[in-house]
């Protein structure tokens, strides 16, 4: 993986924050910018900034083009058409929820509406145009095999392609599509994830797709876990949650405080944000959507269209941790959150992971030498 990506350490850092991407890449890892939450303008600005701060060091971009979602045959439905498909009972439930937690409306200058279907091929297409106009060396797709156009365009430009997999069957499809590396993501991971644990999933996928290299993800944030991943046959690790409490992370301040105090039991897989199961911090938001009075989350992309404005309202209101809206504040995070109890520079996280990896490897070598 180090040879493929041109890095010192096979530590791939997924983050929506450009500062984390740069800090990890400077420390010898490989930063990957998550593009799903970016507007086209923001993505172009952030990639330009990353290039300016990294020089010749490599970095990547992650997209979300789900294999299945409402309107997938058309690359994504128009937002006004999606709005029409949202049931009245879901709108009423959300309005009542926000009223009970006293979440104020957004000021007129901060209110904005979605202009395109989120997490769709149509959205990703313009993002790919932007990414390929910059000096990226890896593109990754989540929630399905990378579209054929992504793979062909990337390979034409000498860019590697990766894809996340939560099942062996997913990984086999990715390999058949022609990806260069597969991220085997266990259920412990934050964000969209399946039900199979990392310890079981990684060797299963390694055996199924060889010689395509596999990167392990899910519950990895220390050197011992890094060493365990390589022992399972992975060529590197993909880490996301561990960067959310770093100094560089732009994590919402109230959410970051919650992360620092959380245990590994304080997460759950919920469809309440995107319509697909995504591991996140348990909070009043997830409890309300899972409660007896809830109509249940809608599928993708109706749920993110429904809650987009509400999430912005909650984020604005909960900056004050004492506000009635603060219990609703949460975000995607994996079970590794139980050890994310100290704010550190991202570079320190990388170097501590490498040092602990060396200690773990030397311990295992010592055990063999005693035989």
C-alpha cells in the first residue's frame, strides 16, 4: 500500500476536514477528503487548498454513489420531485420534534435549500469533474461499486480507485469492476456500515479478492489495532472516527465534547440521518426516530432531503451546550469513540499509532523467539 500510494505509512485517513487531510499526509499517512457534504464550490476550494499545502505529497477524494436508492436509474431525482414524495406524517413528526426541543428557525441569510439529490450519481458526477481537475492520486466510492465512468476516467489519468465493502459479496463485485484496492469496513466503523465485525470481515475479504490489496476499516485507531489488521491480511488501515477529536477537526464543539465523554457502548446504527444504516453517536435525535411515536426514517434520499434543514437548525442552536436543542446534537462516529478522550494534533495520532504498532510487532516477534 505504501508503494501504491507513495506514502511512508499505510494509514489512510478519511475526513471531511481539509486540515486533517493535510496534517495526516504531512505526517507520512494518506489523507482522503470526504466530498459528500461539499458543494461543488467548496470542494474546488478545499482541493486547491490541500494542493497548496501538500506540495508533491499525495492525497485522495471519497465520493458516495450508492448502488441502490430512489431514482438511481435516473442518476438521482430532482429535489422538488423528492419533496413531493415525503409523507405529511414525517413532516409533522419532525416539526413537532424541533418544537419540543425549542430549535429556532434559521435566519433568512443562513437558510438554503438543496439544489440536487444528495448522495447520487448526478451529484457525484460534477464532484468527479472537480476532483479530476486537481492532483488527486486516489478516488474512493462508498455504498456500492464505483461507477464504470469513475474507474475508466481515473485509470486514464493514472489515478487509483478504491471502494468500501461491508460484505464479501460487495468486495467480489468491486474486484470484478476493476478497482485497485478494497476497504473492508467492519460494523464497528462510523457512518454507513454493515453488520459483520472487522475481525471476521477482513480475512474473509482478503481471501476472496486476492491479489487485489485490502485495507482494513472499522474500530481502528491505535497501533495495536493497526498491527492486528495487518495480521489479518490487510495491507493497511482506513481510519475515520479517530480524527474527529483532533485539534484540526471541524467537529461541532458540542458534539466533540460528547465524543470525548462517550464510551464504546454509546453508538448505534441508525437510518435517521441518511435513510441507510449509519453508525453514529446515540443522542436524543436517534432516540426520537427510533421511539414509539416515530413514523420511522424514510429511505435514501428522502430522509436526507427531509432532515437537511433540521440538522442545520440543530447545529446552530446547539453551539450553546446548555440550550434545549443540545441533546439533539450528534454525528457519525464508530465504536472507537470510547478511546477518543483527549484532543490531540492529527500528526500525533499518526506517530503514536506507528510507535504502538512497532511495540506490538516486537512483542509478537518476541513471543515467536521464545519458542
